[in-house]
C-alpha cells in the first residue's frame, strides 16, 4: 500500500493576516503575491533565487522581498519580477550550454529592455519579457531555438524576437506566443 501523502498546510507564519492573490513555483522554492502587490518567497536558495536567506541555503518561512510587483516568473534557479515597469532578476539562469554555463544575478539585477517592461515569463533555462509596446524579448538557453531569435545560440541579454504579443507560454525547450488571434511556437 502506498503511503498517504501529507495534507497541504498554510505556509505563511510571518504575516498570517496577508491574503495572497497569486502563487509561483520553481524547483524547490516558491513565491506569492499578496493583495498589496508585495512579493513573498520561501524555499531553497542555493542559486540566490530568493535574494536573501536565513541560513544561506533556504528561507524556512515566507519573507517579503519586493513591493509594487506586477509580474513574477520563477524558474529552476532564478526569479524575475516586474516592479514599477522595471525588470529585475536574481539567482542564476543555468544551462546556457551543455557544459552548464550560467548567467549569474548574485543580487537583484536590473535587466534593461530599453523601454518599460509589463510582464515576465520564465522556465527552467530561459526567460522572456513583454515591454509596454507588446514586444517580446527573450534570453537564456537556446539549444532548440526556444528563444525565437532565428538561431540556436544562447543569449546572455534580452533579444527582441516578436511584436504585438498578447500571451506567452513556455516549456523546457519551446516558447509559444499568441498575437492577432494566432498561436506561433518556436523550439
């Protein structure tokens, strides 16, 4: 007989009066946005994806990291947020190549798109962001062409890859967008 899985339990001990409106999960860490647009994160932080931790490796309880957050992407070892129209990432965007090369964000690092950002999307090894003009910018691992840049070269900085994008979905080795009622995928 299979063991009974544990029942879900509330995670917020630090501020039990907060109400959350969104939750995001990575590979051993999670974050949630509260009603006031504050970002709370907890879990493993071995790559710095939680900005700060109580023992250098994990946050044992939800800890507020940012205020005024409008978009969040939590990947395997990195977290990116849009705050006041600015794109910020922290952690390590791993797997740029088969040798495990990475882009390191040892502390919150502003990612410049040349214009304000409005949303960020992420998966294990690549990230994408929408700017205020609905242009899509992607960076990270590109071994399968998942960035949509027309090649398979990893990108350390965001590359503008599509215009007029209204929705983005990502997987390990692909990115799909919706624009003008049509869906297009790459990777």
